[in-house]
C-alpha cells in the first residue's frame, strides 16, 4: 500500500491555459473522488468514479472541467481556459467497498493561476 | 452544505485530553458521524466514525449523545503532532450508490501547545 499519489504537487499557470492533473489511487480501490480546497475552507466535492464510470458531478464542476478514469485505474482532471478563481488545492481520494467508511486522500496538487 | 457546526478554533495543552465538540441537530437516522483531520499541507485523514454508540480506536474516542444531535471527539493525550484542522461530517454510509462523497465544513483548528 503506497497510498494515493498525485502529480504534479504544484502547478503555476497563466490565465487561459489548460492544465491536467493526475491521481493514482490505492491499487485495489474501486472508487475515486476529486475535491477542491481553497484557503481557509474545507474540501469541496467535485466528482467521483466507481471503476471507470463517473457517477456524480458537483455543480462546482463547470464545463471547463473534465475528469476521466480510463480502465478504472488512475484518473485525470483537466481544467480548460483556467481562471484566477481556479487557484486552489485539488485533492484526490480513493476508497474500496470493503472499507467503505474511509476515504484515503492524496497530498493534493496546488494550482496557482496568474 | 455541511450539516454540522463546530467551533472555529481551540487550544489544548500537550499531554492533556482534547475534546472537540460538534453539533449536528438535523442528523437523519441513517447518517453516521465521521471525523477527519487535516494536518497543514496534507490531505485529510480519517480518524473515526459512529452511528449511535460510543466508539474508540487507536487514535481517538467518539462520544455521541443519546439524541444524536451532537458528538465529541476526544484525543486522550494530545501531542504537538495533533495540531490540525478537525472536520466533523455526517454522511449516509449505505446509500444505493455506495460510498457517498464527504461534505466538509470549515472544521475546528486545534492547536496543541507545549
């Protein structure tokens, strides 16, 4: 168990550019979640997957955001035409149905849009 | 929106018990109380959860009132490493779609002081 990993850990981009983040969940976990956290706030849910199926999307996930989980393994979160308001920590978490009470979080990707 | 209310911040002397309260007066019968914590610059970490009985694990104890409208997380012997933001979350654990996303509030910032 190597834990949930995220890449990159930090990303600085200019407004209007596209960015993509990657999350590698714990290998046997079938559920994967994306959250966003701004300074001083708790994490906010964005979307989640059961295997490769995207089951739920938050209203926070505008049309500029897209998430995928091909083959039910790693996941990517893409933000198109970034805005300064997208600056935040993007957290990924995974869980399995056998330990459904616990979500394991990665260290996050901190995005700064200048 | 979060269904819980927590104090913004608390201090605790090192080695003493830290008691973190949480109000969840609108909790439903099928909702559990979860606690997570987030140490600076890390992703949230699961601590404990319960339905109506008191629970204890190696990290903490969870005391839920009989009417389930409030609960207290107890760290029996706080250390400096317990300094973190603690989140109380109510969540349906057995929804038809399985693991539901977590809805975080702002949490309580616990400072353990030497």
